């Protein structure tokens, strides 16, 4: 494979031209237009109308915010399993792991061991998600997908992350390095085959970024660049350099696929090709709308814009009509009136001459009146646009149902179109989770991973080499909070508790999050009281 900077930049330009050919305006220009309409800059380029009120009724943002909030409305968790390994365990090692810090799995792997590790990784996933700000990253990726059609999260290894862990006989060697995540815009990502939907099947992927020239030179020097190469790194007027990161797959000596990476500017190799040891491209793509045989997604914003323009124009015309009716244009006979006209209410205008001169001195031009049903036409256009986009009055909370059952039925019907988008989002999260697991089993080496569960925080010894050949799957488990209200869920828990089907701890574990503070403290106190009671018996 040719990894010369000129060759990689040519591949980048070819991918750029392909993206620029998608749609009538290309991905880049269409994304810029869509973002302006989303933020409210919907009269961009209109001139000569500064004397008129240019009204905005932003349905693009209203629809987007409703749908984005629906996508992330249900809490979810991620669980791992391994292909070919039964999901069962007697959990005999759990107490051993929490009490013996020197315990390690040894010998041949057992089903129990693998399932314990998988359960630990599922719990470790939530801690990693909190550390990297996963909720915030997902919200940004979803917003990018709504505006441009494609949301991307890129996971990479940061060797400088502090883990707080140490190794060695005297525990004096600090363990550093962990994963980080970044949201990329569709303008920054380039697939080798723009017609191939499966990201992991791409021959190569290029990530483009504008980086400080000083940073690029430091990295190039770190990886062996000489002074001539450093001088060839030319910054733009803002001190930036375009850096291309190319990812591609190769088969290593044992027949396993591995992801390799090279970083270049247009003229200089910043870092020569190196083995990341990953098996998966560390990129996950969320497409708002999927397009057949196309790597990039589509967005409904593009097709909402004509309606948005029509709505803005109609409302503006209606407002301007009301203004001109209330303050019509005044025509003054300059030969008769020699006083300054301010058009202030109650102004006295002195006119010298006959009655005819007075009658013809000042007149008002009656503006054309809008159609009586003009306002109704505007409202119908707004409502039809919202309904066709799946954001009707029920979904937006503007309806008034007769009873709770009617509300539930109406809400379920209103949110049904969102389920397809939510399904794509959960697949997106599962792909990210598989990528994280790939990092864990290829980059972690021997270290302890932090687990948080009902027993508290503890560290489980983890040997990445021991589990790197497992084929790990990730599954998103979604909590359906929309079906029952908080009060209904509490009522169900009360019924189960009164009938003895659950105990106090199980009750506390299932109380909706945020309803009570310090639930873990209540749980621990209750557990202590139960243990004391057991000791007395």
C-alpha cells in the first residue's frame, strides 16, 4: 500500500469530491445551510428588507429538539457476552474477588470465569461512559446527525490518562493510558468506498483535522522527523496545518486482522505506519436516515427547509400587513403643507388655503388587506409540517386528552415513528461498546479495572492477553420509562413489597433515579441491620 503523503492527500481529495457530489448541493454546502436553519439564521442572504420585520417561526429546531429528546429519553445499560460461551455462572468467585486483592484467574479459562469477566466489563462500561462524558458525546452526535445526516464518535487511545493504578513489586510504577472519545463532523470523515454502508468493511478511512502547526511539528519530531521535514510543515494564516490520519486493515503473521494507522500532512509523514493492535476501526456512525448503498446518512432538515421558508414568508407578510393597516402610508401635498410631518398621534398640521386645499393636503394610502383566512392558512401549513415530520400536537404535549388511558394511547401512536431512529441509535451505542471492548482486550495489558456495584467500589484483576481472542458482543438494554409514570411504578413496587415478593433492598434498588437522595446509604443501613439480625439468630 502506497503511504506517501501525496498519495494519501490524493485519496482524500477523491473522497472529498465524492461527498461533494451527493445531493444537489453536496454534503458540505447542504450541511452549512441546514445548520443555519436549525440555529434560526433563516433569512441569510436577504437584502433590501431591513425596514421590514423578518419573522422566524423555527419549526426545524422544534422538530429536531423533540426527536432528539425522544431518542435519549429512555435510560439504557450495556451488557457484554461472548460468542460461543453460555451465559451462566454460579458466581463462586465474586466474594473472593472483592476481598482478595491478589486474586488472579489462572489456568484454563472456564465458563464461570468468562461470565464473571463479562459481567465486570458490563459494569466497567458504565464507569467508562461517565469518565468520557458519553451522554454529552451522544447528544452532540445525534444533533450532528439531525443536521447533516451523519453523527460520528471516534475512540482513540490517550497514553497520558492517569488511572491512579500502580504495578511492580513495590507498586512504584504508574499505569497510564486509557480510551478517550471525540465527536467528528461529517466534513471530517472520509470513507474509501462511499457506496459501502458497513464501516468495518471499508478498505481505509481518513480523518481530516486542522491542528496547530507547533503541535504537528512536536509530534513529527517525536517520531523521527529531521529538520528538513519540520521546515516543510507550512502553517496557514491561522497557524494551522491540515493533518490526515489514515486507518486501514492488514492481516498479521498469525492471520488475524489488525488496524494500522499513519499520519501525514500534504508534504510530510508525521508518524509512519504503526500497528494499533485493534481489530475494529475505532469509529461508530449514526445515520439519521439510511440511504441504500451509501456510507453517509441523510437528514429530514434538507426537506423541511422549503416549508420553513414558506412559513417565514407567510408570517412576515401577515405581520407587515397588520403594521401597514395600523400605520398606513401618508401622502402629503407639499405645496399646501409646509410643516414637518412626524406622524405622531395628535399632531396639529397647519394648512393655509381653502377648504379644498385642506381636504387635499393629507391622504392615507389604503394597503391591500390579507385574505381573511390567511392566518388559518399559515397555521395549517405549520401543523401539516409538524404532523408529516412525526412531531404532532400529542407528541409535543399540546393536546388535552380526556383521560390517562387516552393520553397513553395517543402518545404511543405519536412516538411510533421515532422507534426506527431510536433503533439505529442503540445499534450505534452497541458498535461503540464493541470498540471499547476491543481497546480493553488489546491495550490494557495487566491492570485492575474499577467496578461499582451494590457492594461498593472494588478493583478486579484483568489480564487483557487472556481474553483477547474472545469474540465479544454488546447488547443495549433499554428501560421503558414511558409506559408507566413514576407514581405508577412506585405503586407497583409497594404492591410487590406488601406481598413479600421483594425485600426492602430490592425495593430501594428499583426506585426511579433521582427520586430519593442517598439511596445507597439507605441500602447499606438496611443491609447492616439485616446482618445484625442474622447474627442474633
